[in-house]
C-alpha cells in the first residue's frame, strides 16, 4: 500500500475506461452483441421516459463545428457526454466526432464512471438506429443503402444486421476512398457489398436508406425522386442548426419519428418545417402508445440527432459491464481530505 502523503484514498478513486480498454471490452463481447445489449438498455430507458430530467443539449457553435454537452438524470444517476462535431477535421487527421462522458450518483454527486465515448457514441448511435428500425422498417428488409461511408458507417451496418436482419449493403460516398474503406471492412464482416457511383444507385432496391454524411450546410443527400414508397429512412447526419441531409419534400411525404422534439426541432431535418408539424416521439411507440409502421406503402423517417438518454443508457451499460473488472482503471480524480472541511490542509501535504 502507498503510504505517501499524496496517495489517493478509496473515495478519491473513480473507475475510468480508456479507449484501449473499450476496444478490448467490445472485441471480447463482440460489436454486434454490444449493440444488441445497448439497444436493450436504450429501449428500457425510452420506456421510462417520464422518469428523466430532459433538456435540449447545450451547443456551442463555431464556423468549424460544434461542441456540445448532453446531460440527463433519473432519481438514481446523472449522466453527461461531452461531444464535438467538426466536419472538416479529417483534413488534419482529426476525427469529426469525439466524446467522453461521466455517470454519477445523484445521492452523493460523486462520479461512478469516467469513460471514453468516441467508440461508445458510434455504438450507441447505431444501436439506437437499429432499435428504431425494428419498429419502423418494412418487415423482412434485407438491403440497406448507405450514403456517407465515414466513421459511423460500419457500426450502422453491423447494428442493422444484428437487430433487423440486413445482409446486403449499397454504399456511396463523395470520397471513393471512404467507400473503399467501408467496403473492405464490411466484406470482411460477411456482408454482400455493392459499391455505388451515386446516391441514386445506392438507394436502388433498398428497403432502408441510411444517410450518414458530415457537412455544415443544408445538404441534399436525398432528393424526393430518390425515395420510393414503403422505405424507412434512417437520417443520422443532419444534427445541427443549418446542417441537414434531406430535401424538404421528402419530409412532407414521410411519417416522422423523433427522440426529443424540443431538441430535434432545433437540430434535425424538421428544422426545415413549421414548428407544429406533426412528429411522433419514439418512446411512445416503444411503450405501445403510438403507432409505428402502419402499412407497406408508408415512408417512415427517423430524424436522428442523438439524445442524452441514449448516452445515459450507454454509460449505464458500460458501468454494469466494467464494475470491478480489469477494464476499469482507478483514477485519482476527487480530492478526499481526511476531514471533509480541511481541503486546504490536504493541499499543504504536497508542500
Ligand atoms: N444522430 C446521431 O446520433 C449522430 C451521432 C454521431 C454522429 N452523427 C453525425 O453523423 C455524421 C457522420 O459522422 P461520421 O463520424 O461518420 O463522420 P465522417 O466525417 O467520418 O464521415 C462522413 C462521410 O460523409 C461523406 N460525405 C460528405 N458529404 C457527402 C455527400 N454530399 N454525399 C456523400 N457523402 C458525403 C464524407 O466524405 C465522409 O466520408 C456527422 O454529420 C455526425 O455529426 C450523428
């Protein structure tokens, strides 16, 4: 035992999951199983939606991108994620999206977990999409068109296989190198992959269309003529004011499903519509209080922006998995004086 005056006490220590340990943990369980598990945690939390304190995320915008804080809490735990979105980061070797997060005890306010969330965000975003797909995608869907083949792409594909049974993918990205990368990774994972030269080609014959591009503008990744009746659209990349992916006409033909309307109205595809345009909250669908897919002709749209409860569920899952395991390192994060009121006395120990 370290007896030095600076040695941390038990209450000072917070379990920390590094990127390396997250990679090891996810590979040990298997990414598809992790996303099945995450979907189950997310579904459980969506079904108890009224239990949570909710607020649209707190966003700090700049010309280059956005930095966001995403907090939520139930009676027992508080969670938040720090996340950025910088579409041109790739040019300098940085990720578009990075994240980390904290789960705390409401009773003491002490953190229970600090974890990397860059990998975890990709996993939880894909798990949420596929969970929503379970309620909204046409039955028996096998083919997914994927426009935008960057960091999130493979996670989405694996989650849709694990949860919805997708086995064929049609990939398109304006950067052919991104499509090459995704095709290589996904072929190795056993998918039937078609590399496409346009968005139009990518959506041909697809029952599910995933848009997962990054660009800080009102983009038109899908035009109205590209969307036939009966498809499910999983729109991931339009998630900030002034950053959308779908032509407005698609929205008016679709039944739109959202996470938390006060946030989605600011950030989602529906920022293009009137403030009172009807949308359905997914938690109500999951509780059986609202209808999901009604018929085979309906176009369903998940206007995904990513909501704090999904991160809370992911934090809860990781906390459950790593507790007392080798995947959690103990960090000396919280000052813990012998006498709680003698914080200054503790400081002088290092003098
Ligand atoms: N909804 C959510 O919960 C959620 C979560 C995480 C990320 N996101 C968003 O998802 C998007 C993708 O994230 P990422 O980490 O994969 O980014 P990324 O930068 O790694 O990949 C984006 C890809 O989109 C491609 N692209 C850009 N414009 C295009 C266009 N017009 N047509 C076709 N392809 C185009 C780029 O070439 C790139 O390969 C981002 O906008 C991000 O903000 C949403």
